[in-house]
């Protein structure tokens, strides 16, 4: 049985100013942000959470339902509720969103172009609000389908958000491990929101060479910023896609 800590109990005078389940939702997020409940871990059962926060089980259930709809928590029938983790399957479904002409997901391999700790691009410095001398982990790779290049990724991650990460961690990660997998092992790297901006551009000479296409060939440029708790950006990704063999596919929301 989980004992309620005084600091966990809701101040009814404060809670009265808003919906009680929203306050509980905020408390759950705070525990995830602090690292008390980490990616992939199971939360206490709803009756235990109700005792912890000194609220009804119904209030806890509504807070958990809201977080599950946002894919921050995952319910597993007969097992419990878990902090949503980043696996290869969920990553491909929610981040690598490309399908063939029959809407079948495309599986890819990847080839590393470069991987280093370096100065940020102007865009990354602005997104991450980095000052002079601050660094980013910058990873560039090509994804291939049947050994044919499909897209080029340029990924930047702020070092100051992940002081325990090294370039070696990225280099020695298992083949199925994604950048988000590595980030989400730390509480500051749990991704709760993603923004995308999409436009059509022409391939530069260097990108055209890597993707084995002609210079100025049309590409889909996807700028993606991933945010952790507190609206803090933790990853900037610029993705250039040759869409001759693939279509971009986005499927967000809850299936009824």
C-alpha cells in the first residue's frame, strides 16, 4: 500500500480554482519530470494513486485517461498503466511516418554519415536557446529501402539537457535503438509533444549526391522539434525525403 506523502496531497483551496483531475494530471507529470516515474515504468494502481493524492479513484481515472489519450501513459490490459516508452515500433509509427503506395509501412535500414559533439547551427542555437560555447550532439544519417537511399536526417540534441550522454553512447547503441530511445532513458528526455513544419524544396548538390538523385530534384523537407516536460525542446530534426518511392503518413489521435 502506498502511503500518501503530505506534499502529494492536494490543497483543496487550490484545487477548487480548477478541475481536480487536471491538478492530479499535473502532479503525475511532475513525478515523471522529476524521474520518480521513468519511461517504461508501471505506475501504482489507481486506488493507490487516489490515496497518494487524497482524491477519489474516479478523479485519478480521469487524469490517467487524459494522459493516455495524449500517449504519455499507456494502459495494458491486466497489467496496469505505464509511462509510455519509446520502442522501435512506436517510433516508426509516430515519427518515421512513411508508407508505400498501398499504405504499407516502409521498413528501412540506416547508414551513419557523421556523429559528433559540435557547435549548433543557427537554427538549433535559437530553438534550444544556447549561448556561446554551448554544444549539441549532431547526427547525420541516411535511411535506405532495399539499399536505395530514401531520406537524409540531420539531428541536433542540446548537450546541456543531457549532461550524462556522450557521442560514444550514440555510437555504441544497438541497431534498433533510436535517438529518442537514448533521450527517454533520462527523465529530461521524455517526449510529450512534437511540432512539424513541412515544405517542398530542391536538393542541394551534397544532399543529391547522398540520395543518389539529381541536384534540385524535389524533396520533402520536414522540420521536427520534439519537446519534453515544461515545453522544453530536446531534439531538432531536419529530414529531407525523396518521395518517389514513399508517401508521408500522419495518424494522430485516439482510435474509437
